[in-house]
C-alpha cells in the first residue's frame, strides 16, 4: 500500500508474520535535491563555501571530461545557483579557480568553460555572467550538450565580449536562440556536412551580424581535395547570396574542402 504525504510517499510492507513496516520517499529525486539546495542556501556564507568545497569536483574525470561534481551533487548545486543567484563571492571563487589554470581560453568541450557555464548561466547573475565571458577569447560549440548549448546561448546574449564564433553542424539547435540578440560577431567559422540543411538558420544569423568581416566555411562532407568549380552549383549560389549581404565590410571569404581540414582550400575577396 502507498500513502501520500505532500511531497513524500510512505510505502508500507506487510511481513509474513502480519507486521506492517513502512519507508518514506520523496515523490521524485528532484524534490529532494531542490530542498537540499534550499537548506544549503540558508547556511552562513563560509559554511556554504565549505559545503561545496567538500563536494564539488571541478576537475577532469577518467574519461577526460571536466565535471562540476558527481551525479549526486550536480543538480543540488545547479538549484543552489538558481535560488541564490550565486551571490556568495566565496562560492564564485570556487568556480573560477579552474579557469586560472587553463591556458586555452576557448569556450570548447576540452576546457572547463562549458561545464562551469551551466552553473553561471543558471544563476542569472548578469554581472557574474559578464565576468565569466570575459575569461573567454572565442567560442567553439562542437560537441556541447544541449544543457551547455542553452547556457552558452544565454551567456552570449548577456556579454558582448566574444567576437569569434565557431559553429559545427548541426547548428539549428543554437543559432535561433542567439540570432536576435547576438549581432556583434566579427569572425565566424561554420563547419557542416550539408550546407543546404543549415542555410535557413545560417542566412538570418549572418545577416544580423553588422560587424562581420571574416567568414570561413569548412565542408566536412568532401574527403579528397576538390576544386571550387566542382562544388555543388546550388551551394555556390547560396554562398554568393550570403556574401553579397556583407560585401562592403567582409574582408575575405575562405572555403575549406575535406574532412579534418586537410584538403586544399581557396580564398576569395568578397567582391569577387
């Protein structure tokens, strides 16, 4: 038999001898994690720092991925960030410590930036978001999780610091989220396997970039070196439409043919 008490269940068991015992459980683990975050938020600032210092990993696991914590404390920490806006300077310093030892200033999957970004974005603390993004020099969104992509999209709408962006196919998950507010990029690199599929999202996004002066395309679908004239005529026509929008300020357009960028490339002036 199950009895419900607000946010908890009581599951009763009857033994073979007729005795009844029960155990209490939260309706969902998220409820327990949220209440745990609320409890930590009520602690004095120094005890908050001590609590998370002992439980956050903020390092690389055996698979080589940077992680905030193990699975038991990740959601409580993200709830904690959202509840209090990460106003505790001591907890902020915990998050920023790994960045001080990171030589690569890219927002990319091999660095701590994407994982820490999930906590920073969750706080909705615009001053903290700005400080975090100022630690990055450019962004490469290849291989990011959906949560990391959503965090990145939010942070990009807060900060105007990033001027260089690398986008990998598929891009339809992130471009629509940032195209309306992120209009200050100067250097954009797009890697793709199907130019036609990304065109709709890409056209509107690039048209909104009023400061764009460098545009690079990587066609990952062609294995061997290919001459520009052999590229799909329809692709070239669509590329021409994009370039014409930026013809007055675009310094050059570069197209690479071949997987891993090892094949030949060619470069043309936008006016050509």
